[in-house]
C-alpha cells in the first residue's frame, strides 16, 4: 500500500479554502463585533456561537447525505463546489454590510455564511478517507492538514500586512487598540473569497471523484468490533464516545483561546491585529513543518500516544502563556515565537491522528456520517466555549487574563478522557511505514 501524494494534496485544496476562511473569521469578526459595532465581550461571543448551534445538526446531516449522494460530480464534490460558491457570494455581501456599518444586516448574512460553510465541511474532510486505505489515513490526514494550513498561513499573512496601523490608547489602566475609521476591511473580505473559490476550482478540475473512487475501490471488510449490520460492539462504542468527548474538551480549550486571542492581544499585550496575526503565522508554519513527520511518528508509536503527546505540548504552552507579560512581548519576542511554534506542533499532532481514529471504526459507506460526528463535537465546543469564556472574561476580576487558565483546565481534562481510549489506533510495521513515507506518488 502506498499513499498517492499528488491526489491527496489536490483533495486538500478544499480544506485549504476552509482554513483560510476560519483563520480570517477568528481574527477579524471579534474585532468588528466588539470595536466597530460596539458590542460587549459576552454579547460578541454569543453572536459568534449562534451559528454553531445549527452546525451541530448540519455537519452530521450533510456528512450522511453525501454518503448517499450519486452524481456526475461524485458524492462529496457537489457539496464542496456549491457550498463554496454560496459561501463566497455571502462573504462578499458580508463585506458590503460591514462597509455601510449595518449591524443586523451583518449578523444575518454572517449566520447564513457560517451555515453555508457547515454544509460542505464534513463532505470535504470525508473525501480523503474515501480514497485512502485505513493504515495510511494518518499520513493522508497529515498531507490534508499541511495543504489546509497553507490556506491558514495565507490568511494570517494577508491580515498581517493589510491590517496594520492600530492606535494604542489606555482605558481603566488597560491598553486598547483601535484602527482609524478610514481603514477598509473590504479588500481582506474579497481576497479571502477569491482565494477560497480558486482553491476549490483547482480541486474540482484536477480530481475527478467518480474516476478516483472507481480506481481505488476501497472496501472496509474488516470492521473494528463491527458485524454484518454495521453496529459497533460495546467496547468500541465506549472508545468512540471517549474520543468524541476528548475532541469536545481540547476544542473547548483551543477555540476558547483562538476566538478571543486578537482581543486578548489588544487588552493584555497591547498589540494590533497585524502583530497578533504574526504569532498565529508562526504557529501555522510550525504545524505545516510538523504534519508529515508527525504522520510518520504515529506509524511508529501509534495514534493514541501521538495525540496524548500533542495534548501535553498544548497544556505546557497554555500554562507558559499565563506568565507572559507586555514586557516579554516587547523585549523578548523570540519567546513568543518559540511558544507559538510549539503550540502549532502540538495542535498538528492532535489533528493528524484524532480524526483517523474516529473513521477507523466505521465502514466505507459511513465515512461521511462519522466525519459528521467528529465535527459535531468540535462545533459543540465552539458553541459552549465562546459563551462560557466570554462570561468568565466579563464577570471575573481577571478579565481576559482568565483565558489561558481556562484553556489549561479543559486541556488536562481531554488528556484524562483520551487516556482511556482503547480502539481506533493503527500502527503499520516500521518497514512498511518507512517504505510508504518515501515512495512518492502512485
């Protein structure tokens, strides 16, 4: 068995478009809600979480629908293509409402945009397992994430150069930053929209899904704990629940940080969107550099240990960030780059291996449904964590300083639940892993 690198990279272009959008969303939308539209931190987090309530139902629904779809474009491609087109159109409309400062128009279109994004995320992620044998899915997922994070780094670099010039001021002994009213966010919106569309069109044009499915013809005849009616045994169900609970917990920690990070930088470290994007860029570059080696590492030590390794790295970094002061940011910025580099490696180790552990337990005909389960729990975290962290930031005397202790608590909890997982691992022998790693394209 050998991984087709070229095809996997091209399939990853859909994920590239998705990550470019989410990187932009996490950085820009909180600022617009809190500063441009004047909403308080808790109200802002509630608005950012509302769409995820619908996404919890939409992700498994469209994952399952794509499992049963048969069209000239395939079963995943129609959702990816038309979902992206709808998202791009709505993103352009969102830019218009931001430009004319129409808050309710902005919110309504934002909700529609995020629902459109949810309709094709599960099909996009399920595409790789459809055409990749089970033992190779960690490596395949590593390639998908590597390509996807190129989209993330594109968005962060774009914002780093186009959203400079924030002006510092002090309110109640806290450093704030505000951009001049003349600064237009519209070019950023439009460039992200164009990037998403081009990335997905490249995937659709270069990879013909029906042809690839016919060539690979992957059948999952050996099911983990399964039976003829495709039901999981009780021990496997327990492991599945524990993995999904772990996903909920580490996303609660991670997204608690990312959704408030730009405002944390404003309020605690006194830096603007351009500078905060630079830290995220370093994390993204580190993740990109680590994805393939981490895929190989999982072949040596197993997926579960690789996930636990990633959780430990993230927890250590969250803990260290608690003690980072403005002086350190200004006078020893290299510490920040090291910290965020390690964060990128830890998050990569978790993502490369956790999703394949979930789809390891399903049949080929259920990949979309199980992908939906995975993203349902990650999106559920994104419902809870913005509101919960926002409430704590608003009501506790620590303010934004509660953010990293909050992340430490949930990250430790995810380590505990993940420690009890007993199924979903896959570890080829070292010889075949090494041969596969350097085999190149089929």
